């Protein structure tokens, strides 16, 4: 469910804290000496890798619904960028001695279930899903990245770079609403459903993996307790509201 879009309207998440301490101040070679931390990073990279692969597949599929050749070409370019991100994550897993397919496997069911439950019925729903739904996952990963070692943090933030989908989706959706205001109500309901499904999926992924859970609630990650997790989801919700506003939809 990973998107690489970080729209300017979204609230900034702490990609780079003012001063890194603990794990976040170390490089991979030092931090990975802790087997629990290593397991958490392998899970994180595996989840991201499959998310990027799924994003590539979905964008390629959505291109079939594009109303113009220009739109089709734009989505094809974005799909190519997502696949490049997948390759970087795959290569990194191999570099640290992990089999990429094995690292991705635990996350296949959750991602596939999410995409199955939120299959768009038309072109506009597909754009909203990529812009709103997938961006929730991106916000989540950026929050986690702030607590990673310097090498892993740099990679995660790089693969979450904007592929151009944000501005493309906003332009097309706002134009559709201007042409027919009734479209806005339908898309707003769709976006609310995506919000709920995306948060549930993120929580499911974390709950199913002990190492990731520990990274979020304390132990491996620095200063990330249960109260901080609550604040994190509040920031993600705030970013979602701003994205909805950018689209011209009511949150």
C-alpha cells in the first residue's frame, strides 16, 4: 500500500529530528549488532518492498482506466518509479544478507487484502486511492524512519520520495469536481473508507510482527512509547485531512 507521494499540503512528519540519539545516531553496522533491531529493520524493508511492488502493479493496472493517452503515459512513468524503489529495497535486503522474497512474504496477505477490499471502480477512485490511501502508509513509514539508524533511514526516506502522483491526482480530481460537483460527495465517502482501511492494515502489520511492535512501543526505538504512538496516528490523521482539502473534498 506504499505511495511515494508527500504532498506539500500534508503536515511534515519528523524525517530528521533535531538531534539523533541512541539507535538513530548509529549507522547500520553498529545498530544491527542488536538482533531484535536487525529483525525489525528486515521486517520494515520487507513490508516496504512488497508495498512498492504492489504499487507498481496497481499503477500499471490503473493506466488501463486512464481517459487519455497523456494520462496513461503519466501513470506508466509513476509505475516505473515505484518499481525502481522496489529494486533499491530488494537490493538492500540482499546486501545485508537477507533473502528479499522471504522478507516480503509475511506482508503479502495484508497488502493484498487491503487492495482487494479497496479496488477502485473507476479512474477517479483509483487516483484518490493512490493519493489519499497510500499516502497514509507513507506517513507511517516516515514516522518510523526518524527512529532508524542513519543508513536505513536514508534509504527509507529516499524510496518515499514523491513520484509526481500527488500533483497529478489533485489536478485531475479537482477538475472532475469542477465539471460535476456531485462527484465530490462520492469521492469523499470513498476517501473516508480508504482512511479506515489503511489505518487498520497498518495496525495489523505491526501487531503481527513482534520486532516491529517493539520498535514502535519502546525497547528498540528511542523514546517511542504508547503515548507517542497515539500522537503519531494523530499526525497521520491531520495529514489526511489536509490531503482531502487539497482535493476539494470534505474530510
